[in-house]
C-alpha cells in the first residue's frame, strides 16, 4: 500500500480563506462600533455621577442649614444647594483652569479624563467631553459642543441644575 497525502489541496485552502474573509467582514463593524459605545457609556456614567453628586450636595446643604450662600462640604464648593459649574478660587466661582469645576469633585470625576470649558452666559456652565474624543487642554465651548459627544452642566440661580447629555457624535 502506498503512503497517503495528509495535506490540504489549494482549493480547500482558498475556500477556508474566503470563509474567514466573509466572517471578518461581518464581525468588523461590530468591533468598530465598540468605541462609540464606550464614549456613550463614559458620558452616561459621568452624567449619572453628576446627578448623584448634586443630590448628595443638596441633601447635605439642606440638612446642615446651608442655603443660597456659598457653602463647602467635603471640599466641594457651591450655593443654592448645588455644586458650582465653575472652579472655586477660594471665595467665588472662577472660569480659570487652576482647579477643576466643583461639579467634577462632587461627581468624583478625574479631570485628566476630560476636556472641558467653563463659561458664563446668564449663569456658570461647563461643557465636558471625553479626552479621547477631544484631546485639547483648554478647548473653547464651540470645540467641545462640535464633538456632539459631551455633557452640559448648568448651575441654576434657584432650583436644580440642568444636566444634559449629547451623544449623537460619539
């Protein structure tokens, strides 16, 4: 009896390569979409942390008798029962980058993970985007909002701060 060939034919190898190519072409879009899902999840988690930080600050402020005046709890500065959208310069809100926004501290957010802009119109506000999406040290408000992948925190003169999530561009 003669020896048998134990290898694959060229046609069999080509068929296997074609099948692997088709499988990878159908699976690749799912893996590409994971980055978008990661940005959306990061924004959703930060937004929820901000809401929790606001709730805890408000509760502590009301229990302790704090009100419209400047108050400090656990080194977080705010007034009207809400953390500032701005940084604190020790006595008042500031748009400087020397300290992170007070809402970052209240939410437990690491400032190194975010690109943000503090600004004022009728009140202090901050827009924040993931650093991987917008890697600019001190972006303008327009640069952050142009990503369409950001959170907008608006400190209110009374009531509850506005926290909006924009993730269409993620």
